[in-house]
């Protein structure tokens, strides 16, 4: 069989991999939006280096758009097969894809209205419509974690907990070909141990090949405190001592729920003032938060213990979810101390940019960046620490404190990925007379991160390591 790397190879976004069996059967793993392509509209026409109609089966690791965001385009261009994922992933992906279609439509309309007539043909059209999302959702087939799903006599698929996001899975594909059995493990995006809400990820028992994310290769998360202590520090310092606003840019799915739950814990312990207002300004967070409650069986023990004692994880006195623009506009004129959580994490998107813009010249406010910020995003520029910053075509003085925390990171750091690979290697050794993984493919990272991982693995004598290029193919 052949394994092809069609996305997130030597970069982070656009996850997409293909397994082609000898009889021509094609399995696509993830079909994510490639943000680098998004910035280079000329290449948008070539989203797929294959005919979507020839794909037999799609496996989706999790809902994040850089893993799921091109599914509607795949369906629009002729893919008719099943898309296997967990039930929580199916629900979250549906919300995220409709949101993505909506954003693309509005961006396109806005760009049209702002451009000269003669240049309108150059504006990239939306990659897909809401109608394509509806079709895509109809092709979802949900699977349970840790229960093998038999596709046919020769192919069996097992999803296991990845610990990254609600419903996120690592996927094992077991193929029988020429009387030989081959097991391939795709890590998908992994999580950290003991993260908020989500259970710890599991390891593959005995795969022959491992394709693993390496987002934070060579980097260590600087986490010295518990999430509660970290958040308490910022709330106390900003909202209580300085009576300012704590603005937290956060993705609507995953990060927002972790932060709201942590604030809930602090409120219930009486560590932050009962009257302190917390605003979640994100319509997508309103839709996706109940998915966490519907799939509470996926949550960790800490969350279950809290639910038994206090009921809801995501509701407490002083917390308000804002849906429409009227409420958003009212918040822009709210002058009391408050915590504002708004999307998205890299400080891209309208609502969060307005909150940052509104508070950046207030020396009593803090902008707390709680996740990875890609180069070129407003979050990245804020972290450069410059005295002025351009937001929405206006130069602003930076008087607010700009802080960052890794405490809510949903990816493992270097040491944690090393542990993950070493454990997977050892698991195979224990079932294959001391023989470890046949090959390890490092993906979902920039070249610096991938090379750091490869070097560190060589130091512990794990040497069958590849850093595949985009478009490269391997015969397994
Ligand atoms: Zn992810």
C-alpha cells in the first residue's frame, strides 16, 4: 500500500493524508483547511491533488478546521463516501463548518463591495457554501472510541482518545493485504496530560507505522502553576487590584470551555468576587458548549466530580454569553471590571479585535494570549511587544499589559511528544519480539520543530524517522 502526505507536511495547517491499497481502495485521513493556501489565492484552485470522486472513505480525527475545513469542498467536488468520526466530533464539526461557510461568504461580499469593478474577478470565491456543509454532514457516520469498526473483510479502523479536544481521536488503520497485516497509527492532534475537561490520551497498542504531530517539537511549555492559580493571578491583578478588563482571546471550541470551567471553579471556591462579570462574546461558543454537556462521558474525573457537586460546568453567577451584535455593542460601552472571552485565539476575527482595540490603550487592562499565534496574526504582533500597533487600520498605543500563558495549550510539548513516541515504540517491541516501530513520520510542525524532534529521537536511538515533504509518497 501507499501512504501519501498531502497536507500539514512541514507546516501546521491543512492536515490531509491518503492511504491507497493495492486494489485501488483510497482512505483519506483528515481534510483540513490550509491557511497558507488561504493567504495565496492563486493556488486555491488546486485544493486536492486527486479526484475527490475516487476516494472511498474519509476518517476525521477531530473537529478543528485545519483538520476538517475542506470536507465540504471535497463533497462539492464529488466525494460520495462515508466520513467516519466520533459523535462529538460530528456535532462540533457541523457547527465549525457552518461558521466557516458563513465567514467566507461575508468576507467575499465585503471584498466585492470594497474593490473596483475591474478587479472583482481576482477576489477568491468562498471554497464552499452552507449547502455543501449540509451535504457533508449527511455523510458522517459516527463510531465509538476503542471499538474496532470493520469497513470490510480487509480493513478495520479503531478510534482512540487523543486527549486534545472533545471527541478528538487518534486513529489506527488495520489492513490485510497479500495475507500480511499492517497497522498504521495516525496520532491526529494530541493533548496534554491532566488538561482541563478532557481525558488523557491513549497510546496505540501495537502499530507498525506511526504518523505523529510535532507542533511543539523543540519547545517546552512554561507551566509552573495549575490553571486555576494562573487564571486567578490575572483576574486578581487586573480586575480586582486595577479594576480593569481582562481580555482573553480564545477559540470558541475547546479553549473557551476550559477557561469558563476554570473561572467557574474559582467562583465556587470564592476566590474571585461573586459580582465580577464574565462575558463570553462568541455565538459559536454558545452553540458548541452544550455539546460538552451532551457528551459528558468524554470528560475527565475532575469535571465529573465538579458536576456532581455543583451541576453545570459552564454556568455561574455573573457569567453572560453574548449572541447578537446589540449585546456585543453594549459590552463595548461597559466600564466596570470584567473578564471578556472572545474568539478567536490568534486575535483574528471581528469581535475579539474590537475588544483588544477597545482596551489596548487602557493601562489597567490585560490582554491574555492563551494559545499558539501564527505569524502575521494580530496575536503574534501583540506578542512582539511593540509600543504601537495597527488594528483595523488604526494605530493604537499599547498601554495595556500583554501577557501569554501556555496553561491552556491543547498540544503536548517536546518532552510529551517524546514520551508518546517512545511509549508507542515500546508497545510494539513488547508484541514483536523487541522490534520497535518500522517507521515514524513527523508531521504537523514547522521544519524547525520537526528537525528538533528527529534529532532528539536519534539521541535516544529511535532512528527510523522521516520528515515527509508535501506530496511525498511511501510504500509500506
Ligand atoms: Zn486540533
